[in-house]
């Protein structure tokens, strides 16, 4: 059993933010201008106090703590939503009520308590998802500027999410193909394997933005020399440089995992396989691959999470995806738009990590 | 069945095997014995091309192994090793069925064969679905043996097969091997560094030292005096004498002429060791073997 006291840290942060935080909500004249900050005690309805006992039970060392933390988070969010709607009443139509730093800090701290490793975590996460859905469905959050931005951009966000998923999967697939070939070559010659390892390690040192930038003129020259490639759907900007660049980054964790998994097989087992008359192919399919599976899944998990993150940068070279929303928001100084791109990226990365982590533990 | 013809094996600068010529007849249980580093494992691995000779020829069933397809050759020769090398991700049944699966047998035939083999090596059929990690050392070694016998090879190679189990289990497994050898009539080539084990199991002995052949032949003949000094040093004089007694039969040593009236009776198939024990127990210097007799002096080397 892990000690109980570390849970007090996020709980304390949430309390401090709610009691002394200067900026729980702010009312701005439009989506780009900064607004006037308001403290939680000045703006939240009285029933928001209910979240305090829930917060304290959520920090206490008992089985139901994550559930209490989820309830606290939902109460707080509902209160913030109602307060935002109240602020907007009578204001100009372009006015926006935006969540401030204190509110974000309190929400994030409560989320940490919900997802804290321990029993009832999955149940609490389900409760949270259900509650969020209900709040959104009931229009309780509609006053918050993030929801306003989302309603205005609903189609664009959905399309960006799909593109993001597709790009991540494609980059992962490309990297897997490259890493598998390099790993097999490395299995035949240890020297070659070490060389590829160093090569891909070198790629990691190049910043992603620089690598994408480098790939654009290289691809342009390549497409100029072989116009047929353009007909095949390749372009010097857009998805092509992003996919190639991201795949190069992802290849290193995949190659490392493949190499470790393929070479970690017990020599006695390999000797037995040889003595029983297995050829190279059979030994790979029957012995090396299944025995290396936990290693492969570990590498795949790292690479998949990295893919979701790196595809965000693909927005810079016109690949689309949630990154495009983030960079558009940055260009406009529209914080809500940035968050509209960034929050799904974070959720996606966490979901991929949790899903593959569960698979890894089962293997 | 297996012939080594002036075989040498070189690993870099070192010569592991030097000019060994020896033939192992079909149905023999030949034991390769010698101190560690004597090249016995290398000699064994030449048979299924796990090692390649730098000079000379190795023939299996009359054919030069250098010309055989290595995978096919290995599937036709059973192989058991000290570390067993069972596949940890497969059930016992699937481990045993490896070579039949490689040979493309249909599933039902493999399943039937696995059942047969579990019975042959006296393993509880309930173990078939277990993983190797759940087995004791002795059970794992029996699975290794069953796996080697799966496709019914006429030749079985065993590299220190009982090295990793405790002495009691080792004794049990040796008895089991003798039984299986008698029941199946396979040609077995076994490597051990333990002279007692060699003497207990072998019908044929091949003694190696520093990569060279010291002695080879039928165990009874090799154990008879005058044994070469190296053999005496390797086995110890007592073990050698006892082993000789257990290999020779009463019927071969008995003398013509009837025994005294009170002499205890012994069957001609009994070993001289059993005759010696009977003499000790009864205090009788002479035993009756049908119409002939066996005096204690006949037990001494001539």
C-alpha cells in the first residue's frame, strides 16, 4: 500500500487555488481581449461550497476517495458553468466568460485525485466521464468560453481529431515497417544493428520543427526530379513531410524495443530450437517474436504516445490535425482555440497510454 | 549408424577434436565420456550439424552429413540437452509436439503422439496443458526427452541430460533411460563427464581426452583389465572392476563339472556382480549353474 499523505498535495493545491486564487473566472469583452479576473468566492454560487467536503473526503485514505474527488470536480465545474452563464447575462453578445488559472489549477488537482493509482480509479473515471457528458448535454457549461468556441468550431474540431488519429496511426505504421526491417537486418549483423541504432539516435537530436523544415526542400527537390511521385499523392508540404519526420522519430523506440525483444531470448531456448530443426523464419515466428512480445508492446506504447504528441507539430507544415487548431489559436492569441486543440491531444495521449499499458500487463 | 572418419574440429586457433575415428553400431547406447574440455560435446554436435568438421567426414545412416539439409537432418535426430531449452511460452503438449508440427503432421496425429510420449516417459497426462515453469526439474527433463522422441527418430543425442537434476532424480532418470532404450531399440549417443554414469548406462564407451580418442568399444571389454592407465584414472579401479562384474554374465564364466551338493543355485543370465553378492550372503565359495559350477576364483580377472 502506498502512503496516503501524497494525496494531500493536490487536495491542498485545489483548496489554495479556490480560496486565495485571484483568477477563477474572467469576463472579457470578446474572444481575443483579456478580461477582468474574478475570485471564486465572489463569483461562485453558494452551493459550490459542497465541493469542499467532497474534496476533503477525496483526499482521505479510503476506498471511495476517487469517487468523492470526481464528485467534487463535477460540482465545481457545474458551479463555474452557472457562474459564467450569470456573468454573461446582460453582457454584450461578443463577451466571453473564461476559466482562469485558479479554476484550471483546482480542476487539474481534482483530476489528479480521480486518476490517482489505487482501487475505484476506473469507476471514478467512468463517473467523471458520465457527469461531464450530463453537464454538457444539459447546457450547464454553455456559458464557458471554451464551450462557446467549441460550438462555433464543432465540425473543425471533429475533423481535426479524425485527421490527428489517422496521421498518428499512419506514422506509427510507417515507423513500425522501418524499425522491423532495421531490426531484422540487425539480427543478421550485430554491427549493422548498432549502426542503425546510432543513426536513429542522431535523428532524435534534431528538433522536430527543424526536421520538418529540412524535409520540405528535400521533398520538393525529389518531387521535381520524379514528378510521378506527386501523382501518387505525395507533396512537399502537408502530410508527407510530417509523416516521414514523425516516423523517423518513432523508429528509435520501436527499433530499441524490437532489438531488445529479439535478442533477449534465452540462448538455451534458441539452441533447442536449432537442434529441433527450426529454420530462421520459424524461429522468428514461433520463438523470438512471441517471447519478445512484452518488450515490443512497451516500445509500441512509448512510440504511440509520442506519435500523438508529435503529430501536433505536423500542423506547422500543413499536415492538419489538432495541431493546426493549436497553431491557429496561437496566431490569433485565442487561448480557447489553443485549448480546443491541446486538450483532445492530452486526452488522446493518456487514453493511448492507458490502453496499451493494459495490453502490456496482460502479455 | 553413426561414423566419425578421421574428424577434426577447429575453433579459431584451438582444435577441439583431433582426428577421431569411431563407429557407433545401430541400437547402441554409446556414452561419450571424458573430463571437461575433452571435445565430447563438440563430437556430439557434429552428428546433427550443430558443429561442422574442419577435416574428416561424419556419416549418419551411411550418408555424409555435410551433404544433408541441416533442418531436415535435425528433425530426424532427437536432441536433449542439460538446460533443456523448453519453450517457456508453450504448453508441455506443444513443446513435445514441436518436431511433428515442423514436419507438418495433422493436429489429431500430433495430439495422439503426445499422449503416447507422456505415457512412455511416465508423465501425468494432466501436465500436458501446463507451462514448463510449473514443472519440477525431473519433470522438465522428461518433457525434454519426450520432445526429442516425438517424431520417432532412430537416433537420439543427449548432452549431459541429467546434469541439472538432483542425485535421486538423476538415478531415477538413468533407470528410465535404460528402460526406454531397451523398449525402443534406438541408437543413443550420450555425453557425460561422470564416469559412474557412463559405466552404468553404456553398452559402448567412447573415452576422449583433449580432443583425442583414448579408447572406444563395448563397455564390458573396455572395463576389463588390463584397462589403459587413463581409463583407470578416469573411472577408478573399484568402479571399473564392479562394472565389469555387472556386465559379464554367469553363464559365460561358469566352469564345466557339477557344483558341491550344498551350493546355492544361480541362473546363467544373472550378472557376476549378483553372483558375488550371493556368495557373500550365503558364505558359499561355489555356486551351482545348472549342471556346471561357478567358483569365486572365476570372478577374478584372468
